């Protein structure tokens, strides 16, 4: 048996050979539950709010007819499709990420409630389930007209998990940032619909900005996971370059991106000030609240809240348009 298919004994013993439909749904939900609020929901909001803000461009076609932009009702009705896109990709990533022996050992320390480490399913059963779930995921991408996004996501998952890219300093952050870019851009494409509107320069740049935020600050999640990461030999920036450097770089880039995002969407003064203040709260916690894992978990949740609030900024442009005020024109 390969290393990716073996795992230390789990806390609850061997899972049942046959699982009921209810157990299967519970296990699949368990693979993604902890990442819904911090990943799937914000990325869904990115697509919906970005589409509402008008981050589209008129697509050229042979007839010369300029396609109409989607209405807000059409965009909102596509919310379930956007959420399903994010959830199915998150499921494939998490199943691949959690099934190796090293991941099981790490989760026994950091996240013992996950399905494999808690004994609800074995790594071998997870592998077999993926043989069915991956084709279903690709079929869904095909229906959405996002076949290339699905293939790109699978390539990234393979590089991150099977090739160990997620254990290498800097490459780990780069792969995560690229993954966010695929999730967010795909969410925006789905929200815009199939009536001809394409993601325009403003949407592309906003996607790149959020990926930049993730690339330079998401190492904040590694502050709380140092014990498990050290156990599996993962070279996070926190462990590779030291906690002092990591905390300093996080604080610096949170300040930078808070200002950049406020400038990009040009919200009212109070909204821009609020975003900068939330960034300041993250900086204060990163630099001053260093009492251990509990403090670092609170800091991680504070970062997630700040990061999610960045996704709300496009709603400013939608509000301007809805109430007859011209939207911001920094990027057209």
C-alpha cells in the first residue's frame, strides 16, 4: 500500500464497510464544512457581487450585436450554480488534501474532527470516492462552459497534494493564490450568465488583486497550525523564515491591500475608513496578540472577516448604479 493510501489508526476505529446515504452525505459535508465560511461562501460572494457591480465587457461576435448586461435578478438566480461550483471544487481539493498519511497525522493534532482523522472514512475509501466525484465535477464544469477551469483546478490539486507543492515554502502560497484566482474568476463567469457578457478588465484586475491578497497574507492561517506543520515537515513561511518575519510581512501587506482595495472601488469615506480599520485590527492581533494557539485562531478568524469584507466592496458600485449615481470609473 502506498504512503498516500495508508494512515495511522483513527480515534474511532474502522468505519463501516457499507455506508448509508445519510452517512455518505455527512462525510462529504464533513470534508468541506470547516471551509465553507472562509472559502466557498466568500468566493461565491465575489462572483455575485462582482457581476452586480458591472465587472463585465461587451463580447465581440460575428453579428456585431452588442450583448446586453445581465439584470440583477438574473445574477441572483445564478447564486446556487455559483455556490455549487465552489463547493464541488472545494470537495475535490479537500479529499485529495486530507487522505495522505502525513495529512491524517497532521489533522490528528490540528483538526481531529475531520472525517478521516475522526474515523468516519478511511483514506482508501476516500480515494475510491474520488474516482466517481472527479468525473462528476468535470461534467458540471462542462455544463457551465468552464471545462478549462476544471482541468486547471485538477492540475493545481495534483501539484499541491500529490507532488508536495503544498509543503514547500512560497510555492504553497503561489498555488493557493492561483487556486483562489480560478475559483473567483469562475464564480464571476457563472454569475454573468450565458447571454454574451464576458469578464472585463475591471473584473480581471479585481480577481488579480484578491489573489495578491491571498498570496501575501494567507500565511496567517499557518500561525495556528505550527505544531501539525512541524510534525509533517511542511515548510510554511512561518517555520521556514521564522515567526517574526512572517508576522511582520502579514502586517505590512494587510495595510497595503486595505488601502489598495479601498482605492480600487472608491467607496464612501466611512466605508473606506472601516476597511482600513479592520485591516488595522488584523495587524494589531498579528503583532500584539501572541499568547499561543488560541490567540492565533482568533487572529485567523479576524483575518477571514477582513478578507470577506473586501469581497463586499463591489456592492458599492451596485448601490451607486441602483440609486442613480454613476459607478466608480477607476478601471473601465
